C-alpha cells in the first residue's frame, strides 16, 4: 500500500448506514484526493461512490426478531465472509457503521485475527439505555467510536467504553428542511390546526399502534372539529396503513415521500408519534408532540425482566427528552397508551397552553446542545477521526 492509495473498508448493514457511509466517503475523498480504495459492505449510495461491496447489503438488512431468525444462517455466513474479505484486503482502517448485530460481530473477529487493523465504530449502540456492559466489551475491539448524540462520550467514559467522539447528528445539519419559512406554519388562532400522526416505520409498530391512535383522533376531533389530520407514511407500507385507518372515525390525509413529509412537518402544530428518530425530527422542526409505544410480546418479557435486574439506565425512551435531560415530551408505554390520555395531551398541545409553550421552549435549546465546534460538519468531523485512526504505511 502507498500513502496516496489507502484502502478503507466500510461495513454497513442497512440503508441508514449506507447513507452515513456515503457521506463519510465524500468527506474522506475531499481530504485524501483521488486514489483511495474502498471495499466492504454497502448499498446503492456507497457503491455509487466506488465501494466494492463483498455482497448485496440486503442479505443482512433485516429488522425484527422473526425476520432475523428466518435469515440467521445466511447472516452468519455473511459475517464470516466479511471477516475473511476484510483480512484479505488488509485495509488501513475498518469502519463499522451501525447495525451492531452484524457489524460488531465482524469487528470482534477481525480484531482477533488481524489486531493491527484499526477499527472505528460509527454510531454508538444505546449502551446508556440498554445492556450497559456492552460499552466495556466494545473497548476491546473498537479503537474510536463516532457518536451521533452529545451525551454519549460521557456515557462511554462512565461505562468504560472506547474513546468516543461526538460528531453530530445528520438531522441537525438538515434541520432547515424541517423548519417553516415565514408564514408556512399558520398561527393556531388563524386557520385549521394541523395534527401529524406518525405510527412508525415498521409493520409491527403500525399494527400495534394504529387502533389506539384511531380512537385517540376520534376524541381529538370531537373536542376540536377544525383539526386536520395528516399521516406521513413510509411508501412501502402505505397500503397497510390505508387498510388500517379505513375504519377510523376520522380519515387522515395520507402523504408519502420525503418532500411531502417535510412539508407536513413545516405546517404542523402538534403530533402524535411512535417512539423513534422521528421524535427528534419533530423537535428540530419545533412541533410539540405526544409519544407512545407498544412493544411486542418478546420485548415486553425483557421489559419485565428489566424491572427485576435493572438492565436499563435511563428513565425515558424519547430521544429529545434524553438529549435535553428534561421530560418535556409526554411519553406513554404499553398499558399507559390509552386514547383518553393521549387525546387530553394533544388537545392541550393544539391550543395556547403552558404545556405547548414548555415544549417549544425546550426544543429551542436543541441547536445549542447538539452543535459541533465552529467550522465542523458531521461528515467532516467523522472523517478527521477516521484519518487519525488509519494505519500508516511503513
């Protein structure tokens, strides 16, 4: 290998990782110039930038216990195939991107067989919320960890994890797309109120939440007849959602696509959302919300065990609440998810109330809490740490 032709291996396991990996490649190319060689596991975005993927990323891009079990033999084969290919490439650095069930199994085996290869982790598993012992275990095979959330470096330091660097969250850099231009979000008193409904991005989430969300909206509509319901749907689940809402008392306006979703966020006055990254999108957009979630039978059993063994270490499952250190957003889990409770909070958020004002004021702090040092972008901060970790040619 030569100094002007480094080999960089990037291993991702799903579409969000492919997006982060492609942004990292762009930033590395800006710093290294032409000649860097990329290999690993990636999707369309990374391969379009020149990454040679060991196999089609869709082989390991599965979610949910049932789906993982069905494809487990193939996933295990792909882990060992990836390890062999990384060692054969002998890269200057290995970057694993999110999807810890796949990428961390690769990293552990590479570290044992080729300890000279530096390993950078991109996106921290939620060790601050679940199974904190993973942090110390990661320090054995991850040299540098790139965190998307500002509190994660301190969490890893406390838990004995690897060196962790906050590099910013991609949503922060694109917050302007979610924020209304002047006049785009009408004052509450001057037009119909827009309520977003976001029941999740996975079929299992949608199946569990749609019935109770429908009952909730019926109660809201009784109290506020002028409210307009907008439901941004994941495109491949639109048919399932249309079927699920067909018996609702109140029919939402279902929209699909990123442009329509962002437009809805910019017009919205409040939201009812499933727990997930969407809560941070809403907060950055300045949309007050109520967050609800229902876990499946397997994870409900784990939650019961958690009460006994204290596996979790935070008292919130809503990202903006955790980032801000303040439970400004009301959150409800499992048996707490009741239509009359959710509707009461939503009615308050769709009116000029202290509860609404409190959320809006807390969301205004997010830019300060999540900002990087002047002159740094998320992908640039990540690339600089990867370059520092790279194995230098002899």
